[in-house]
């Protein structure tokens, strides 16, 4: 394929099922032979009832004496292992050591012949605790007399994802801080025509993937092999390498198809623990968490934000200042990077000449926070987009028109030192406004909102891949990108098939096996289509270059005389497809060509972010003022994706993200009563249902081929979440005249706000 050719992906919309079946069959065959599952043991975990307590003693003798129990693992018998891990900060123990730091933290693990035996043995473990004062909020964590949650001096992780200094482990409860400043903020606020200021709260939320965490491990003299639901197998491999002090070649992580992640399965979770169980039991071990246990493993950072925004007499935003306190929970996980990203994303997709953002995350005695779809953007878009509406109202402007005036322009370096803006925000806003009938009259009790967000997306550009083209004309794609249900195992073969000119059904994916597939830094930050897709395109082209040389050798002509055509080559009257090129070159009906590609922070990817992920949402809702209940009436999403290689999958990602954002805006929240999580169950944690969706939903894609991915593609799938809580708050304000600055907008919260307005 020549560089000038534009692929017609609109008509290539293949579904996943056939390819899924093939991979599952292969995986299961490898699974049994590698791990000898007939005799596999099962682990269950004893969890702390206290949020903050010293472990005085642990007696496991009665549990170990029970029939069917192979061993019991605690923080006291990890000799020979490095018991702390973490890609950002190495602060997380495999099991609680010396003290527990949140209610639900694993204290001991029982390995037994079956899950029931292991579960029953937990009752026979006797742990004595000395309860300590818990710290539950950032405000408590920063008090002068607040107890320190961590006393150790931490080692920085090798793959933390940001270049700044690690703050954690320096004698305070601050996990990480990040600061951003340009222009003269104080001068701008003094000269402003109007200023809005307020305090906002974004709640703790749980990503609620359909599949909880699960891993199977076998540790032997040959090394560590793990099957896991991890999003980032190569990063998990690095942590396991450190825990067991092994070379990378001795650690193998395999990820079959995963039942969703949304960031909650990013980085290392239960893999070190299940590997330690296998190491102790001297056999393969499976650890599978329940939904309730998974909710005690990770969550989003909740955020307290003070923000003020200023506008001049012409309606141009001239300054934004914010101070953010994030609650990172008991361990750092990925919160240090979430802090950096939320700081950057506080600016939004607007050209603001004066900015000052100060962001701090604090250790607390709550469930550890980490990645969550949108990666810190939703936390700060709630105040940011709320204030856009508040400012528009204050100066008598239409909120939609006000956004159009201030939107970053294509090619504008609106964020100093970063990649120029590569979106078309004005076009996106126009589509969203039209979809919800922005200018049409509204009935009483109804309100509309149009909101947007901008994210420095794509993560660090480090990706590699290989494609094997066989003598029968089929191909295998070797990718480290994890399939989480987002459809990458459909999109990536489409790219390879387009480049090679072969049917997409002839391209098979081999993925996420660190012993086989080339290195890919991560699966997340909307990066796979852009970075791995670009790598697949380049690897396919390298394979074609090799086959052109082979064809020249076969036809006894110069390489320059070979013309590449769809699915093969031509030279004069002679025409060969790839199968014929390879077969004739090797003089056998067998053989292969391997094309490779390596992407790093260079060339098209030298300037970060890899792309700006921009999206708009439009909503219309009604509010029952007697009960405070919000009913969604219309929803529109606009994904600025450059090129949708598979439009159906891209639209599916946008509606999924918007639905998650709607959940946060309306009812999702992890609730603590003191140190105890009180709604951490499948029944008590409310997620959106089909009945919550509006009757009218419109999904739009803006495709200007302005990205650095294959054929101008950019990532998508997060941004439609980010603006939804703010959009709902804005629409409620337009419907009722009540401004609510805290999510979720539950019926009780709305009802109380309406009551307070009347009094």
C-alpha cells in the first residue's frame, strides 16, 4: 500500500467472535500443559477488620493442621522474597507486614486443596491487633498531629510514568504533589471582568469490570509463570522480577481475554501474592477474588478541589487557579501519575494564558486508589466545566457560545511545551449542541448541557510488534496489547489486512504472553489503536519490503522494477501474490517472513502527549422537584478520533464511557462510615442499568485524520466519561436554578439543594 492511499475502513466492520474462539482454544491447550492443573491448589485471603492497626501476633497453627491445607502465608514468612512492590513507589507489601493500613487489607493467605477448604481454614487463623488512630481524608492526613501511615523510606518504582521526583516516604502523609504554572495569575484575577470561585468534590468510585481479579501461578526452579487478568503484563512482569529477584527471562505472564478493566486492572494487583502462595505451597495456585474482595483492592482517587476562573470584558478566559487534594488510600499504586495527569487536565481544552494548579495526593487508611477510566480527568473536569457554565451565566453568555469562543484551535500550542492541539473542538461542540436541540425551547423542570474535556493521552510511546507472513498467505500478529473487550483484536488485524492486502480473517492475533510477544509498555490511556496500530502498520510494511526483495530474486529483476499491488507484486506481465513470493523464494510450500516495528519517543512521537483526547457530550434531563430524581432524556457523544478504523467499536467505547460518567453523575459512590466501607458489594454499589439510559441516544465520530496513528487515527474511549458529571450538574442548574458542586447528584442531594433554595 502506498502512503497516499486512504483505506476505506467504513465498510470493513468485522466482529470479534470467530477470532475469539481460536485464541481461547489455543490458550486452553497451552494452559493445561504449562501449569499441570490437575492438582492445582486454591488460595483464599484473610482480610483486616481494622483500618489502621499494629499486628501484635498471628497464630496459623490450627489452620495449617486442617486436612486439605497445604500452607498458610503471612507477612512473617516471606523470607527469601522482596516483599514490597510498586511501579511508581515500592510501598505495597504482598501481605500486611507489622501493621495493616486499611480495612480489607490482606493479612494471611491459605492455600488448600479446594476453595471451600481454604475459606473454612481462614476461621482458624488467630490475629491479635493493637488498633491505631485512622486517617480517612486528605484533611485529616495533613493535620500536624496526624499519625504517619507509612514510616519507611520508599524506593521509587522503575516504571512510574513521570519524570518528576517521588514525594512519598519523606516523613509526611503526602504521597505525591505536582505543580503547574505559567503567566501571571494574580495580575489576571485583579484585572478580570468576572471571576467564579467554588469548592467541589468528586467521589470514590469503583470501575466494576464484569470479571473480578483472578490469577493462576506456578513458581518452580525454572521461574515464575502466571496467568492473570492484568492490563499491563510487561509492567507486572517487572514487579514479579523484583519480588523474586529473577532475570526477566525467568518470568512469564500470560493474559487471556479479560472481562473488562477500565483502568482497575492496570499495573500489579494480586499477582505477587498468588505467586508467593505457589512458591510456599510448591505447586500451582489459583486466587480468584469475589466482587466484594475486588472492591477492596482498588478504586478511583476522590478529589477535593478549590478552583477559580476569570474572564475578561470580551468573554475570553484569562486565568484559572486550582488547589486539589486527592485521596490516594493506603498505597500509592498509580496515584502519583494520576496526580500529574489531573494537574495537566485541569486546564481543559481551552487556551488560558495564566494558570496555576497545585495538586497533592495523601495516604489515608482507605482502599488504595489507582487508575480509573479517564485517569484523573473526570475529577478536575467536574469543577472545570461547572465553572465554564457558571462564568457564562455571570457575564450573560450562552454556555455553548462561551465554549466556542475559548476552545483551543487546531495546531495551537495552548499548553506550553506540549504537542499542539490536534482536535477540532468547535466542530465537536456544534455537533453535540445540535444533537440535543440546544436552541429549542424547554419544558419547565428540564435542562440541557453541553460539555467537553481534553486529556494529554496516549501514555509513554514505547511499543513494539512483529507480524509473521506465512507461505499460504495468512499472517500472525504478535502484540503485547491486552484485549479487555475494547476490540483491539479486531482493529489491529484490520490494519494488518489493509496493509498486506489479504482478508482480515487470514490474520490471527497472538497476544499478551511476555515469553512470546514483543514488549508493549501498557494497555490503557487510549493508546492501543494509535501506538500499537502504528507499529502494526510499520511492521506490515517492513514485511512487504522483505517480500519485494524476495520477489526480485525469484523473478531475477532489480528491486526497483517490482511494483507492490494489493496482496502481492507485479513486474511487467508477471504477477505474484505473497503466498507465491514466499513459496517460490524458499522453493517449498512453506516458510515465512517476519516484519518488525519499534516505536519510541522520537519522530512523530517525540513531543508528548501522543495525542490530545477530546470529546464532547450533550445531555437533556428532567428533574422531579418533589423527589429530586433526575431522569436522563437525551444523550449525545462526539468522539474526535481522527479516523475510526472500526466505527462500531469506536461508538461502543463512547457510549460505554458516557454511561460510566452518567453513573458517577447520578449515583455511583463508595461510602465510608468511619473506617469501614459500607456499600462494597454487588447489591449495594449502584451502577447504571439499561433503564437509566435516555430513550434518545446519538453517537457521533469526527474523523479529520489529524492524529499520528495509522491513517490519521487517534485514541478514544475515555473522554466521553470525563465531562458527564459536570454536564449533569450544569443541566440540573439550568433546569432548577440550583448549583450542586458535589457528585453524585443523588435524589436526596438534589432534593436537599432544592429545599435549601426555597428557604
